[in-house]
């Protein structure tokens, strides 16, 4: 049985699991899951992956979007505030369903608790966490 996600990505289930669990992409999926709103900004994703270049973070987020796992969500023009991000990244409904079906969300609550314990976040990241989200 083929899911919409597998059809859209052009990959079979096994290939898609391998694609998502590639180290950087899986770290980004984990970052989304552990974020308080499950909608981090690109800056937050970059800060959570200091050993990876900003360009690499961006490239892998785009690959996850292309595969249908992640979506970009933007604030409406009238909701945007100067000095705050307005684009955020979260799991698609199909992406969440796929991850659940392959037991890749088992640690979701633990991930969120771990995120809450990060104490050395840059001031800008704390500010961005509090930004309005769609």
C-alpha cells in the first residue's frame, strides 16, 4: 500500500525511512518535534545544529519539504513583527503520519522535555521562540 507521501516523494517506504533518518535530516525533524510550538524558525534550526553550516541546514530543510515531510508556514503580512521571524517549519500531516507509522515519534515527549532544559540559548533564540506563530 502506497501512501500519498511516498507517491509525492517518488520514494518507497524503505527509501523514505532511509531519507528521513539521514543524520542531518533526522536532527532537523527532531528539532521540529522538540520545539515548544513544533514550528521553529530557520534561525532556531541553525542554532540547534551548530556543527552544520547554515547552508546545509537550509538545504536539508528544503529536501524535507520536497519530500512532503516538512512544510514551511508563514505569518500573514499583518501579523509580522519587525525583528521577529515570520517563516517557520513544521511537520506536514502526512509527514507526522509517516513518522508515527515507522515508530520514529516514540520519543516526542522526551525530546520536548530535553529542549526545555537547554540553558545556554542565545538571547536572539529565546526571543525567536516567543515570536508569534501561525
